[in-house]
């Protein structure tokens, strides 16, 4: 057996950083590769060949997966909270419950430089910083370590992330904790932090001012929060909107061209899941549940463990819920079970090129049909879908 992970690269490393946190000699660090993704690098002068990094790596051996016990369509009843969420607001309600029990929540947040990191919150006032979708691979950093310390201190912990990030947490922990609740956020795949950093600089050069905020799925322009328009908040107070599928960063992400190499052979696209909860957008809910109130988006919720079932029962009164099935949940959201396919020649190979050239190459081919579809009012689309159904 290998004694360390010195031979890994982006194709064999999901970037969860479990090895960095597990190493007793702190000899592993994360460095960006040519595509802007972080991969582990070992200082061999400090390594003692203990093998803990190998034992902890979820890419080398996945944790046990759980069968789905129940599936629901759900939306939060509180309208302002629903509008502040990307889809149905279930993550916010789960977080509120944990915080009400004097627990802590781990989730993905922007920093001042518009980089994305996993952070720990322990107050309800902080909840907004970990709401909404961020289509960049989040840096885990030391959050597995602090989540374990919180749990061993007797606190209730909610930890959210992509499937590979949850797998990394579970391998790092080494056993199940009754007071750690894991939430998998359904994932299409992740683009690199380095690419997004370069994209922001490129946008700032075109806008001629600093970008201070970014929202991938703006409900300002689409009440359901679908992949329709994104919003950039500029330093002087303006908001700039763009069509998601026509943007070089967002559009190439949706096309699957800029994802981490492990995303193309993801180990977690299965009927069984890696976390206590799986949360996703409930695309097509109007077809599967025609009377469900999904005007401002809806969440699909899959529950895999008894502790998740108990907590979901405890938050029932905050949600509008309808029983569903895993098949209905996944038929309109293929990314839950299917790995993205992309021809090698179409993938991003490096971010180390001129920005104008890079984002010209990544910009999707303009589609007149898609633009017309984007301009059709949302209420008419809903009517057409119901008539078709």
C-alpha cells in the first residue's frame, strides 16, 4: 500500500482537503494546478510515511453509502425566506433548527475577494452568508477539524457540501457521530477557484469598476431561481445582469466544459447517497405535483437516515411538503444520477492564457432560439408547461 498521496493529481483527487487536516506532521498543502484547481502537495522532508492521508482519502476508498428512505417536494412557508433562497429554502430551515439548539452550521460563503470557503456559523444573523448557490469549488480548509471538535464538545453540527466534500468529512471523522448532520447539495460538477478569480478580474476590466457581489441564480429576474440570469453587484451600487447560458464562465460550466476532472467520473451519482440529507432543486415539480406551490422555486428532499427523519419531522410546521419519490426527483434533475459528459477537446485545459482569448473560447455559441426562450415571460412558460403536461 502507498504510504502517502504524493502521486495524486486532479483526476484522482476531489480536492476535499481531508488529507491536509489528517496529517499529524502538517506536511501537506494545497496548490493550484494549471486549470486553477487545488491539489495536495507533500513536503517529503517532513513526511513520516504514516499512511493516514491514504486511509483518509475518499477517492481511494469511499465511505459507505445510505439507501434513500423517503423523498419530498418542499418549500419554506415564510415568503421572504423563500425569496432569499436559491430554490425552496429547506437548507435555511434545517440550519435555523440546528442554531435554535445552540448548534453550529458549516456551509459555503463568499469572502471579500469573492473567493469561496467553508465557514462555521453559530448565530441566526449569519445564515444569509451561506445561503444560495455558488458554482465554484469551495475551499474546505480546517472545517472538518473544527466540526469534529464541535461534535466532541457536545454540540449539534450541520455540515453541508457537495457529495465528495461530505465523503471527505466522513472519512476524516472515521465513524458516525449522532450529533453531526450531513447535507449533500446536489452537484452538476465544480469549476475551479482560479478560473473564477480570473473571470472576476476580466469582468472588472470591462465594467471599469470593482465587483463586490455575485449571485449566480438571481430571483430578481426569475422568481423560481432557475439558470436564467446572474447578477453582479458593482462598487458604485449598480447591478448588472447577464444571461446564464450566454456567459463564458456560467455558460461553459452548464455545458460541463470547466469541471474538475474527478467530476467526469463522480463516484456518488447513485441511488444510495453519502449524506443524511440530499437537497436539490425540484425541476419539473409542476409535472410531477401539479398542485404544489412552486411559484418561487421548490426543493426536492431525500432522507437516508433515522436521525435525518427525526429532524425533518421537527421542522415540518415550517414547510409545505408533499410526498414524492426518488425517481420523480431525479427524472428532471439528471445531475443527481448522471456524470457530466464532455469531449476532451472541449474541456478547459489551462487558465494560464490571455483573459480575452480564454473567455472568448469559453463563451457558448450564440443561440437565437435560446435567447427567444429566455425572453418569454415566466408566467407564460408556466402556463405552457401545464398545458403540455
